[in-house]
């Protein structure tokens, strides 16, 4: 039985502006923001309206985080780790190389202590957050030439940002932070050797397979990155409880549906890419091993230099090591056996 | 930009009764129903009230599905596959042996064609449905003696229901459908040899480790069972759109949070069980192989006998085979490498 919440009669008209870090052409992710706004409108009888806009519409994309901190834009659909230049601790909101898969990331945030840690971080910037999507484990990107071992990574120019790029730099790669829209032409010209974006569905749309046919996996820097709404904290706090709940609930719907759409669309797209002659390749083991070692060396250095990174890293690492072990029992053994049997044609 | 939905001013007071198939002591799952009702109340200013009750409160548990079909109870929190005796096609709403993991199940329902197929099935019974949780891959249950190979399964009395029990019967097991509350005493008396329920968190609460110390994995019949709300279809259709959306959105929150809670609580519980001396064992390969073969033989027979089962099985099987292949690429290789490195102490 429930205690009745207070009756609310005169709900206010509130309009928010939400800028996305993603263009509308990326329909899985941008569509989730539109669906969230639609749901919030239905839930409030049209009184809470969220206008969705693509990058640069309200403010230049590079200033969007500041605009949300200041409250001139109320919310940003983004990956937290796009903002690691501001503070490396923003990585924990999305993904770290060799970190959590999508389900572990949710578990950490909802119930594993990650939620309060991230909230404390975002509060430093006048923000609060809602998880509103995930892509699942991504692919490792497109390479013009086949890469057979670690030494062949040296000197490669690869379009990759964030901590993944920092790790690859330790392996001799020269990470390039160019806009994703520019990567195709750079690969075609030949001055760029490799580029990574996301998974098969979006990668196929971006056309990389035409100019860089070797498609590597896994994207070990993106095992299950959350998509967040970063929200101006004061604007959120000022909302009636009904509107706060409408945001929370519609974000959960976006989380649920975005992952499902990526999983189905990626499944279709990877078949289409193989039909087009794409060469699917696992990263050679020596590259994965070197990247793994370099990742945890990087985290130790970031923890030493950034107290806010350290304060989250230590519990995150403990959680990650423990949940890796527990997922190996039922979850991983279920998949291992089934995948093997299915691959044998049974 | 959004078209404004019509302004709604006079929302009606509506009270629903929701009976759960789960006792309140199973706090992860029962708590999700309570949270859903709380969210629906907040979203509607207290006008849409859902009273949650444990099994047998409104109607005897065995009559709950009929009561929801008839509309005397509006909703049932349940596993669809609890109702396979009525119609074997109800299995697809939850899980089939060697079927989909939790994320694949969501993908199938949201975007992979499963949603309309299930809706057509439930409509035959005057029902509609919302996914409102998942446990993830479960454990394979508690055995009084160690089981080293397939012949040792013959003649075992095991508490297991549904399709998992039907498959185990083909391996010589004698499945017993006794209530979970009775399983502990039956194991202790020695007339029952094994029992399965769910995962470490709930299994530890039920105390099986004291009387059956061999804990097998994976629960290959429960790779990622959805928890559903089965809802009287006419009652749902009669709701204002705001209330329908409140149900959809609060069910998505339940889906998100229940899985996260299980993952964290199972992680803690499996450590606690090992500390208590529980013997963790993978099912021997010959048992898994025989069960796999028997499962697909069973599905072929069910499809031949039940047109509604066949109509869902064929597309489900195609989806399952394809998504197994695509998950092996990025998702599974990310986990395989990371789990191996972490297990080496790296």
C-alpha cells in the first residue's frame, strides 16, 4: 500500500532546451532524445516541453557543457567522456578502456556506488545527470591496411579521442582528434590510416568501409559507454517532482530502447558490411596486451595527478574487478557454451 | 521540435490492483513493483494508484492469470513462462533453454520483431504486456551430491518447472514442481536431490547451501528471463494516454533498476556463499551437450503440436542464431579478453 502523494493541480508550463552532441542523422541516439521529449510531454499533459536541437544550434558544440553549467541551455545529450579535457574523471560516466560492459556500467551507477560518486563530480560543474542510453561494446575501428602485430601500430595516424587515444599513443599511434565528418575524406586522401566511431550500424552509414576495409574488434576503450543527459543542476532542482520523475522515467525508456535498437541494427549492419567485402579482424593479442598494460599505467598516473579522478577510480576499480569475476560464472558461461554450439551449426 | 499534445486538465482517479507472483521477501523483484506503483503515482499527481499485493492476496496464485484476463485484477507481475501449461508459447516472453541473454531478449522484444508477436499471443488471452525487469543469467541450482557426468543425472529428483524441467526429464531427471518454500525441507529430508530458483542473492536467502552444497552454473534454461507485467487489455486501453505512458515509463525504470540490483547483489552473495563453503561447479560438458540437443528437439515437437508456438518459434530462432553471431564479435571478445587478463591478476 502506498501513501498518497500530494494532489497537484496547477502544474507550470516549462520549456527546456536540450542540445545533443550528436547530429540528427545518427537516428538511434538522436531519436532517443526526441522520444524522451515526447514522453515527458505526454506525461505532463504538454506542460513540460523539451526542444531538442543538434550540435551548434543553441551554442557551439565546444561550449555546450559550459552553457549547461551556466543554465542558458538546460540539458546536453552527450557522452560524459567527451569532456575529459576539462576533467579526466568525466570518463567514469561513460567508459574507460578495459572497463565495464553496458550492464556493469548500469549496475555500478544504480546500485554499485557509482551514482553518488558521479553526482558529486557533476555537482562541481553545476550539473546533475541521468543515464539515457548505451551503445554496448563498440568496434575497434577501420584500418586502411591489415595490422598483424603491435609494431605495425607505430606511427599510424588514427582518428580517436579521449582515454582510448591516450592509451594508443603509448603504443606508438598518433591519435587525431578530427571531427567524424572529416574522417572519411582524410582516410580517402591517405593521410589518415585509421578511424573509429562506434558500431556497425553507424559506421556503415559513415561509409568508412569504402576507404579502410579492415574492421577490427573489439573497441576495448568502449566496452559499454553510457549516453548521459547532463542537466543544469539548479534547473533540475527547481522542477516540480512530477517533472523530475518524468525526466527520470523517460531517460530509463531511452536507456532501454537505445540499446535494443543498436543491438538489432548492428546485427543487420555487420552482415551487410561483410557482404560488401569488409575484412573483419580481431585485434592481435600483443596489441590487446600492450593496451591493457598501458591503460592501467595511465589510470595510476591520472589518479596521482587528479584527486577527483583518484576518488572515483579506486572504488570503480574494485567494483570492476569483482563484477568481472561474478559475470564469469553464470552470464559468461551461458554465452560461451551457446555461442560455441551455435557456431558449430547445432 | 514537437507538436504539442492536447492539454489535459481533468485526469480521472483510477485504482488498479496488481498481484505479484513473487513474495515480498524477494525484495529485488517485489520492490520493483512497488517502485513502479510509486512512480506512476508521482507521474499522475496521485490520480493513478496501483495497489501491489503478494501471491494469493486478491486471488489464489494459480488463478491470477485468469483474474487478469477477466479484469477482476488489472495486472500481474510475473514471468510469462510460469504459464506454459496454459500455452507453451508463453515461454517466449521470458526465456527458453539455450535462448536469449537479457540484452538479446530486450532487443528481440523492442526492435527485433518479438514485441508484436508476443502482443498477438497475449491478446488471445485478453492481455497486454510490459517488460518490467530481468534477472540476467541465472545459476543452475543446488545439488546434494557432486554431479560429474550425464549418467549421474538419471533418477535425480530436482525442483524445476517449465521447459527447463521438460528438457531435464529427457536427460533422466525427475522434475518436481513443488513450491519454492517447500524445497529446503525436501532437500534436508533427502527425498529431493536438487533444486533451482534464481541467482546467488535470492538463493542465499532461501538457504539451500546448508543442505545442498554443490552449486552448478550456468542456468542454461534461464539465460536472461524477462519479468513482465501482464495487464488486462481492456483496462489498459481505457487508460488516458498519460497513464499509459506512466506505466510504460515506470516499467522501463523497473527494467533498468532490477537488473542493476540483481547484478550487484548477486556479486556480493556469490562471495558470501563461497565463504560459507559452497562448492561452485560448472555443469559437465556432456550434460550441457545433451541438454542443448534435447532442447531443440523439444522445440521442434512443440512447434509441430502448437501452431501458436510455431508462429513465434521460427522467427525467434532466426533472431537468436543471428544475434549470437553478432554478439560474438565486439561484445563477447571484449569480455573474453578482459576477464582473462583480470583472472591472471593483471
